[in-house]
C-alpha cells in the first residue's frame, strides 16, 4: 500500500464498498427487545452513536455496548461519529440504569464504553467505578469488558477503574503512530501505549483495537503490533475503517479479508492471546470470547494442526 496521509471530508471521490462489507438490516424479536430496553431506560449505546455495522447482529443476539457519561464527547476524533461539544452534567443515576438494563437483558457478558470527559477532574472515572460496581451487584455472574478513554494518562483515574474489577479493560490505539495526530487529534500514541502498559502492570487483562484503511502501510501495522506485544497486550482487534459522514476522514482503501487473515497470523505469532481480525470487526465484536484466557490461542493452534 502506498504511504499516504489521511484525507478528510470530500477530498477523494467516494469509493464503492466491496461485497465483503455488506451487512444485514436489523430485524427480529431480540433486536426489538434490546431496542425497547435502550429507549425505555434512556441509555446511550456506541452501537448507535458510532454507526456500528454489526448492530443488527449483536442486538439480534440480545447484546449491546453501553456508552456512559452521556453522548457528547470533549474530543473531536476524525473517524468518530459521536458528537463533539460541551457535555451535559454528570448523571449520577446512570450507573444504576445501565445495571438494570443489563439485568433485564439477561446477558452473560456486557461491554461498557464512554465518551471522553476531559472537563472533569476525574475524567469520569468515578461514574466508571460506580457503573461497574452496580452491574456486579445486580448481576454478579455477568462478565464485563470496559473500553476506557486514556484519562490523559492519569494513574489515579486508571486505578479507580481497575479497583472495580472488570474482567477486561480495553483502550483503543485506533491507528498507527504516524497517523495518530490526524485520526485522534487530542490523543497521543505513546500515551495510549503507556495506559495499556500500566493496566497490565496492575494485573489486568488488556485489549486494544486498530482500524485499517486510513492510509497506513503494512509495515506500520506490524510495527504497531510489535509495540503492543512489548507492553504484553492480551487481546487485539483489527477492522476496516468506514467513513461515518462526509465530514469525517475518507477511506483510503478497503482492506481485503485475506490481508486481515495475514495480520491475524502475525498477531498470534507475536504472542497475543486473542486476535480478532476482519473487515467488519469492531472492538466489542465477539467480546464475550475475549474474556477467556487461552481461548483464542488454543483455537488458532488447532487450526494450525488441522
């Protein structure tokens, strides 16, 4: 792939999506059930706010990724469909509502993420702690993945989330180092790496996600994977970037499924415990499997034997 910079908005003619990126429309009773729960409890989901292509599949199976701390982010990442602006005041009843929704959905595994709340002294980590604890209290058998912001690298706020004891803590790198400033305007590549390193030092099962198709080279993706292996990351997801609106970064190319399969092989060879790699993969896709140590690697080893 040619090394190019990310290009925003309407700089490039729109490229037709390839066949492998087609998804089914949301249908079915399970989808309607989750839809009603989300609306009734006034909850935000990254499924909707992030225009996730897997929403129909996941909601159809009775699962969803909840987004706490409102639906307005203090950051303006070039890839993200979540609104940017001045957030509403913290809703201290939100943790209980999220817990009740997870209870009513009767899910065995749930994913929680949030917008960035850089205007708050604690970065929203207190709401994070309260939400995890509320879920654990109401549904103690539910396993949790928490997809957290970088909290500007503040160890105290990171430790607050760790203290609530979710099974997996994820923080997304999103892209390679060269493109980070364009893709994640207020974020820093090395700071995100440090967040993952620090989480691992506290004994946490760690996870991150990378989007492809933003102008990165194969060599840069592998370099990023090596950086993540160096901080002992457990779970890695790789998926295709899809432009949510004409105002967002333009897709530079659609990565073929065979290339995703190659990155999966490379990931396991580098020692990651679980690698999820494919065009429609998002960070919370199949996340119920990511909580199980050894599961992904064992499956990969079986494939190698067969």
